[in-house]
C-alpha cells in the first residue's frame, strides 16, 4: 500500500512524484515521440485514443495537463475541450497539429485551451509547454506535491526540465 499524498492532494495526481499527463488521440510516431519526451521520473503518460476514452479517463482522475491531437477519433480537440470545461479543476489542454498556425493558436486560446504544439515535436518546446501548463494548473488548483524517496524536496517549477535523450 502506498503512502498517502499530502493533505489536499489527490493521490492519483502525483503518484510516485510523477505528474500524470494524458495524451489524447495520438498514434504511431507522434505517440512514440511524446512518450519519449515526457518520460519518467517527472512525467507519467496515460493514453486515450478517442474522445470517449479521454472523457472516461479524465472523469475518474485528477490530471493537470492533457495534450490532444487536433483530429481525434470520434471528434476533435474542440469536443475534448468542451468535455473538460464542465469538470472541476479541468486540466490545461494543449492542442497538437502538423498544420499549427496563428489561426489555430488564436482559436485554441479563445475557446479556453492552453497552447498549441506543432508536429513534428521539438523536445525542448514540448517540455517547456507541458511544464508551463502544469505550473498554471498547479497554481490555479492549489495542489502540492508529496515528497518521495526519489524526490525528497519536490518543486513543481522544476518538472520536465530534462531534455529527452
């Protein structure tokens, strides 16, 4: 049985000191790239191939960051965002597209998304945006990471700073 999280912190949010991040609608090379960039021990990636699986996953868990492919099976990023906005403490949604441009970025921000990542992924940009999204959610929701043997002094401002190898 694991040690309970700090008061006010759902255990599922920071299990083992890693920040859970949900990847929605990614397959193939994009999925492998994101999983390689957002690697343990800072990040714990969870995958949802469709809007329906993302909704079910995010309904039962408190997650601070979700990255969504612009075209998800059974919907798109707008449907994912609409589903998130009805939740308490919704994760910050980052939209990813091969055709990322200013119009998409403006629409994502206007509708309540967090940011846009262009594919193919630049590891330092993915880490920067994911880290900033996590920090914004952390500050908004007042979550505090629990210490673990591997990370006795957790600092949410340092998550994800390692470059992918």
